[in-house]
C-alpha cells in the first residue's frame, strides 16, 4: 500500500511535528472521559476496546496504554513505516495491537472490533 510516509519520513515525524503533536495529544486526552471508560471497564467481563484510526507513530496509543492498562488498544494506519515506529514505541505494551490497513473503506480496518471508541 503506497503512502506518503516512507521509513525516512516516519523516523523523523515525531521530531518534526513535536510542538503540534504535544498540543493535539494533550487536547485529545483532555476530551476523553477516562473515569467513565474506567467505570465501563469495571462493568464488563471483557476489556473495553479502543481504536485509534490513523494512529501514525502511536503517540496517542502510548498515552492510552499508560492511562488505561486494562483496555485492549488497536491502532490502524495505512503506512507500514509509521506502524514500525509505533511498534518500537509500544514494544512493552502487550495490550496494544497494530494493524496495517486503509480506513478509507472503514469496514476492513475495524471488522475485528465491536463498537470501538474512535479517535
């Protein structure tokens, strides 16, 4: 699958966009009701599933893995190079699963999940 992010671009992505990424990541995390998601996790027999569509280098997934260690996290991205960077960042997070797929058709990427929380 051809994408803009080659291995070289992906390796420098976080550094190049650092200021923007820090701001948007903080804003995104502030909008997620962690207490509610924790309560939902307590009510369920299975872990809550969270999908980060177009997860890129996995920065949001890393934050969510830290904040919600009982959740099953899924990251989908079209770029294998970006997923390689994400896999490196998330190597110590066994509850994070990365999938290379285009989200353009929607169904292909999210078919393993049932009613995920989309970012």
